């Protein structure tokens, strides 16, 4: 097996599958917003994080929440 092909296979297998996707309604399991429900507006597979719309932070900044801290509430 060539080195380039082996590297390509490793990169393909490294991509993680998420239990949620953009547009899904999720329930926040931990953190400052524990217990709230929001909709996913953006997914970052590189960092395993999601951005939720409907959650406001005091600083006004957009913050990413780790995918393990959300659970699927209702698929849309």
C-alpha cells in the first residue's frame, strides 16, 4: 500500500460522525445553559463543536458548545 493512499484512508477514518446536524433541535446537557433547548445553526467537525441559535451569552460573543454536551430533542 502506498504512503499517500494510507494517509488518505487514515484521514477518512478520522472524520467523526455526529449524532446531531444543522437544523436539529437539541437539549443542552451541561454548562451555563443546562436544560435549555435550542436549534443548531452551525457545525464544526474539526473541533467537534456546534453553535446554537436561541442561546445568548452575556458577552455577546458566539461560543461553540462541544457536541457531547447536547442531546437530540427533535429532528427537523
